């Protein structure tokens, strides 16, 4: 289970979506929704791998992974004074 890539700064092992869901004790569909809501970092060329260290951090403190609605916008906003 999991893929270990030492070239990624030692944050592995890495799990597919299905493996990550099993690791966190969620169904695959529910974990997919949660991973998008909480913006859990994805790795790999296809961005389809999750690092166990990130999953452990997320399970320990979900508030650390800010929800989409709380993220700052990257759009430039014009403000008139």
C-alpha cells in the first residue's frame, strides 16, 4: 500500500485516492469531496497522490486546512477611495 518517493523531500509514503480514503477510514467518494473542500495537497505529475504526513496532519487538525470559502482570493480587486 502506498508509493514511497524519497525525491519529494521525505513527505511520503504516498497514497492513491482509494488508499488515502482507506487510511483515513472514509469511503472513496466521501474522501474525494473532503479532499476538495479542505484542499489537501496532492503530489505527482498527475496530482493524484496524497502524502501520509499531510493526511496525518489533516486528521489531527482539520482547521489547519482552510476551507475554500475562507481562502483569500487571488483575483485583483479594484478599490476606490
